[in-house]
C-alpha cells in the first residue's frame, strides 16, 4: 500500500505550525440444497441489498509487510475507515458524500515524510478535502464494495464463522498467474447457511499476498458524522 498522493498535503499542514494545536462436505442447511455457484450468487445478491455493513480486513504481502483496516459503510457515499500498517502508522478516514476527512497519526506522518517532528507530539487534527482527490493506493477507500461473482465455484466443507454455520465456496483466480509460471490465487468465500445468506468472510491466498476480509453488523445503524469543526483543517490551506 502506498500513501503518497495525499501525503504532501497532510505533511504540509500537520508537520508545520498547524501541528501545534491517515472440497468436501455438503454445507448443511441451505448448502445442501443449492450448487456452489447458486449459493455464491445468492450471497452476493443479499450483500448488494444491504443498507450498512462493517468490513474488517488484514493483508500480508509476500515480503512480510502487512496492514489491516476496518470500515463501516452504507455502501454508497458515507463511511468510516481506519487502516493500520505493521511497520508503523495509521490513517483514519470519514467520507460524507463528496467530502473526505482524513486523520493520519504521528507515526504515519513521520514515516511518509522521512523525518520526525520535534518532541514527537501526538497528532489529532483532521484534514478536509474533496473526495474526488482520492487516488488508488493513497490509503483512502470508496464506500462501495464489489459484491460480484466470477469464475467457477466449488463447494467446500461446513464450518462456523463468528458462531454462524457456514459453507466454504472456493474460486480460483487464473488472472493472478499471468506472467508468473506456477503462480495462482484462490478465493474462499464463506456463506451463512442459516438465516439470511450473508457473505461472512473471504480469504485469498495468492503468489503476491494473502488476505482475510470479514463482514458483520449487517444493516445496523450507521453513525457517520463529520469531526468537530475545531478539529478540522482545510486542505485548501496547504496552497
């Protein structure tokens, strides 16, 4: 994960004077009745109909670097997210339609600026910036999520995810093997087999990285609010 496209603005505002004040088994229940592809399609339809959801993810690269994130979203234009790198630093985000509020901690600023602030003071200010300024790889997220089917699914074992009965559905990602002989990735989708057919977890294992993403708090109230005005700096001030 790279975080350079917002770093200049963040560092300019927060490292200067402003800082003194970012397959087996039948699955059981529903899993015994439907094919793997039908189960996965049903899960994606259910997830796409949600009003809110919480998404927690952890990713580890082949070189050992890793990060984790936790996002609560309405799957449209309002969400919160926090990403934390094991090498140090975290970046928080609140998106409300066309506005992002971004808060990097001190370790994030020190890491991406390449220098430490005198005294190592804590950093708790938010930056307000248009959401249209967000770029891929800068650590900021879109509030939407791609609940879409691909490939051919195979039914795996029965299991439990977060105490919910579930069935594992495996899909190979041939695209991961392009240009790398013998490489390839596999997604394992865990779908609830009792109650609503929620997608509970997705695990990915590939040549470049592995990740686990879990879904919870389905359709629970979404408390996304802008930070207090006194805690916000405007990105336009960096110019």
